[in-house]
């Protein structure tokens, strides 16, 4: 039996290990995790930058990868506690944005300022319990290559935004957006698609 299996099979040991990684009432990685464990566990591409005033709450049990020349601006929050956060090359996370895994962003994609992207919802099926005490509904979210999300937008769990899309500022994306589309509004609706034959963005 491996060490991970031993920890999982022993409730007291598991509780101790989790406590040593993050306080139970403040689920943020402890300093030793951020300084020593995370640099060994997670991948950071050449030229990637994480601005000093960002909050990078990443844990060792899920992946956190940022590609080459990717930038996470100031006042952002990145959290991989519920699933992997994978950022490709030349990705830009705008000031004040929040990314909570599982989330994958393809190379060349970006978020404007104060965008919220999450890969889970809080469960609420049991009306007798607080939603914080119920299992999470984990649904991976994907933003494909070269797609950009306008400022103050929200991308809900389980959504896939196709390649080279433009999402207007203030949009709430509740369902999949096909590649080469422009979508706006709450809920976001596709208003244009790129015609590969005429090379023009056409209204629909």
C-alpha cells in the first residue's frame, strides 16, 4: 500500500495531513506549502509571471500549470482545491479575476478585468443543510485557444468556449459557445460567427 493510500485509509492521519497543508476554517495553503512544496509540484513556463499581489491558493493534490509567457495580473485569485487549473502559453488573467478549478485555458486565451471562471457549483439538493456542508458539483470548464472573455463576465461551471471566440464585457456564459463566435449578454447568446469562406464575421 502506497503512502497516499495509507493516509486516505486512516481518518486521523488524513485529518492531520490536511490540517498541516491548510487550516480547516481558512482553506488557504500554509506558508511552507506555498514556499517549498508548490514550486516543486507545479509547472511554470519560461517567461511566465505571477504578479506579487495575486492570491495563488494552490494545493499539491491537483495540478497547477502555467505556460510560457503567461501572466497572472495583480489582485487575482487562483484556486485548484477542487480541480486542476491549467493555463497554456501566452495566457493573460486580467486584474482582479478569479479562476477556480477545474479550469483549462488554451494558449493565447485571456480574461479581462474582474472575470469569474469556476469549474464547480456548491451542492444544494438537501434543503435541510447549508450548501457549504454538501458535496460540490464539479464540472470542468474549458476556454479554448485564442478566446477572450470581456471584463466583468462570469463563466459558469461545465461550459466550453470554443476556439477564437470573443465574449462581450459583462456577459454571463451559461452554456457552450461554438468556435469562432461572438457572444454577449446575460445569458450570453451568439450574435456573430466567422465565415471561413468570406473571411468576415457575420451576424446571425
